[in-house]
C-alpha cells in the first residue's frame, strides 16, 4: 500500500521527529519517495533518495528513532530503503572501499558466514566495473558464492546505480594446513548453525500461526461469529489498525498532517 504519492523532504514527512543536529543535517536534503506497509500493518517500508552516501549504522539509527518516537511500544518494524544519485567520483571501486564496513554490517544480519567470507576476502576492480573477488577456498565458500555475489550485485545496481560484474576466484591458504583446517571447520560449523537456526525459526513461526488459528476458531465458536482475520502484532500491543491507518493517512497528506 503506497502512502506518499510524490517525493517530499524527509523532515516534511516526519516534522515531529527529534534528532541530534548532526543527524538532522545529514537528512535535511533527503527525499522520501514513498512509504508502504504490508497487509498485516506491522511493517513500514520507507524509500528514500539521497545525493550523498550514508553509512548503514546511520540508517539503522534513524529507523530506531522513528520506531521509538512515532510508534512507541507497538510491534511495527521500520525499514528504510536507500537509493542514491552520487557524483562521478564514486566509482564502483571507491564505493567498495568507502562502504565496505556497511557491507559487513548488513551481511552480518543476513549471514555471519557470508560476512566472514567478505571480511577475509581480497578484491580489485578491472576495467572500472569488474569486481574480482578472491575468497578463501572451502566447500562453504563455494556453496555461498551465488548468495554473496547476488547481494553485492543488487546493492551496486539498485542502491548505487552502478552496475557491476563479479568474477569469483578461490585462494588456497598460505598458513599452515592445521590452521587452515581449523578455520574451515569453524566456517562450516557456522554454516550448519545458521541453517539450524533458520529451520527452528520456520518451525516456531508455523507453530505460532497454528496457535493463532486455533485461538481464532475457539473464539468464533464461543460467540457464534464467523472466523475473521487475527489481530496484528501492532494491535495486540495496543496500537489499533485504525490508529495505524490514521498515521499512514497523515503521512500521505500534502503537507503531512499529524493530527487526525
């Protein structure tokens, strides 16, 4: 569901947001292209456009400010999606160098194994936009190759507007065989733990959905009404759907309204 039809300055959309002066300066000329939410109203996706580069931790800090000040204890997830129009000085190589720590932060949320792979890799650019990425040779590295290259390709194309081609090479370890084997085992254990956690999370979600469904059926059986949509997380924590819709409606006004 789209809530902002035309691009507006960030603090025109969020005029009551209180942040440090240094942070305000960073976001002063940032534009909000649109705001969307999902069908369960527990996720707010904010698309921004900037002509200067942000570190990932700065984006996450702003997400937290919006969550705390505008939604309080409501179970609403805030996600800011960046799009940049950068000067020519930001070549793919310069971006890789300057944004490297942000790549690691973002990958750490996605996969600790992929973060470790990139952190221990070597890279260079050829012909301007061909990234030659050298990874430590292991079964895990070969298995994760497609995932990590897809992530980097997507960020360069859609976030930076700098399409790149990636060539992956593998490097045999120079240290002792014993140390290499220990490092490889650690990496493979991390991959197994990561997969196990994903399976557990999926199983937990399935059980929660079944519990919600059973609870809804029991309630309907007790009061004689037909089964309806279960309450969202935001509603269960005190923010009604009406309040959430009201806030999204205020964002879509020009200028934005912050009173219903």
